[in-house]
């Protein structure tokens, strides 16, 4: 039961198409592992076919990896909670991206719909 780091950083998530706010992401450290939490108001999608997928991106050196599929909470917001399984430093992954992927499609990032950047 580790305490949440008070130096957590936030990112405002915005729609790529309009620049309007879509939600927020927070990152920090719990139990000596990096974590990311997100809460967004995304439109409903056909959950039999598609899902919202979250990625962290590093520009230098260029790299990205999956944080996983978003789920909905009791209030209907799309949320994600991710905690690293190792003690590696993920702080250089400053951009968070939400894509729409299809279950029967590629495992690579799908259509980029929302993004944000953590303060450095």
C-alpha cells in the first residue's frame, strides 16, 4: 500500500480534430513503480468491434508502448490505471495518445483521436 508521489504530473487530453478538452491523465510513482491514471469523456463506440487504446510516446529517443485498453467506470467515463511492472524510469515518455483500434485489426496504434503531453 504505497503512497502516491505528491510530485505527480498532469496532462490535459484534447481531441486531435478540434483541440477541445477530452479529459486528464496523471502520472507519478507508487511502490517505486511509475503509474499513469486517466479519466476521459469519450463517445461510446461499438465495443464488439472497437476499443480505445492508450499509448505512451517518447520523442527522443523515439519509442512508444501500450498502456492497454480503456474501460468505463460506474459514471460512464473511459478510464485507465496502469502501473509499471518494473522499476524502470518512464519519465521521458512525455506524450500520451488514445487511439481507436479494432479487435480484429492490427496490434499497432489505430486511428489517433486524443492526445496530451505531461509537463516536464
